[in-house]
């Protein structure tokens, strides 16, 4: 089914982005995707850049690569797949089972992650990872006054950001970070259980820490009191909760009690 512009993903045909509709679980509508792939071939398109998400901003939804890329391969031989893991990159790989949205997948080529979100590194800590042999295409000789060539989009980066990432990861380790993320899922599960009990409509991607509540089921005053984030400040359709380490259980319970009264 066709959704609002909030519920779309991009398949990019060179410089021209084409939006693909989502179903009611925020998964790609494969019928719509196939129609657009056929139309692209008719229009002479030979190469694709495919954009998949690991944790969208409002819903935390995660794309399933297998059905999408299988369909694309039926129509196109040449495509590049990029994963936008800006939000989900430091939680979903630690919490999800049978995780396929990564560079071990032969049809996925690059990933971006924001270190300043889940990892809480200093703002502007961006991470770009790609398969071996692809980084040379990001190389530039524009900064010829610096010895060697540059591989960053903006020409230079603060070394402190890289050090902060290293320090956070080394402090927690894989097991320590996974433990923290599992704790966030426990709190998120608790919220969803109570919302189910109250009959509150919401969307939550499994194994993610975002809960988007239907705006018709919560007053704007209550949402603002607890600093929920809306999809549209002028006309909210959803209010989202992002469960982070500083969100303590007593605050969650207080919110849920007030929501039930509301």
C-alpha cells in the first residue's frame, strides 16, 4: 500500500532518486519496487545505487536485504548497495539474530554509522566503511599541499573524534556493549508490553530501541512533557521514544501511568 512520504525508502537511479512504497510493517513493497525497476530499464538505466536503512530516524525500521536484492538482481547486473546505519549501527548488530545487513553480504558494498548517536561520541563523529578496493574512488588530490592524498569528504577530520570512538569501544568491549544494548531492549520491551495492555497503537522494529506512538493515542502536552520527538511539529502523526541508557525505569513507569490516565 502507498504510505505518506515518511514511509518511503530510496532506490537511486544514478542522479535521480526513485521512492519505493512500504507496507504497513515498513518493509519495501516488492510489487512497487519491481514496477520501478522495469520502468528504469525501459528508460535506459543500466546501473543502480541501492540505499538500505538500518534504523530509520522516526521508526528505527530495518530493511531486509534478501528479498530486495534478489529482485534487483533479476533485473540489473550492475548495482551498488549502501547501508545507512547512522542510528542502528551501534545497536542492531549487537541485538539482532541472523544479522544480514553487513559487509559479509556479497551484495552490500558500504556502510555509514554516526558515532555521536547510540555510541554517544562527540557530535560529528561519522564513520564510513567499504569493501576493500573501493576506497580509492573516494581519493582526492585536491589538497596537494598535504603529503599524500586525502580520503575524507571534507578534507580533514578531528583526530579527537577517532580517539573517542576507540576509547568508548575499548572501554566496553564487544560483550560489555552488547550487555548495555540488551538492557535497552529490556526497557523497550517493558514499554511495548504496557502499551499493548492499554491498547495504545505504536510501531516498534524488533531488536531496536525506538517506539513510535500514534499521535491520536497520546496528548501533545504529555508527549512534550516527557520530551518525545514528533515526525511533524505542525501536525504530528507520531511521537517517538528513544530508549537510552540515561532513561531510567522509574521515569518510564511514571510516563506510562500518566499515559494510562490520559
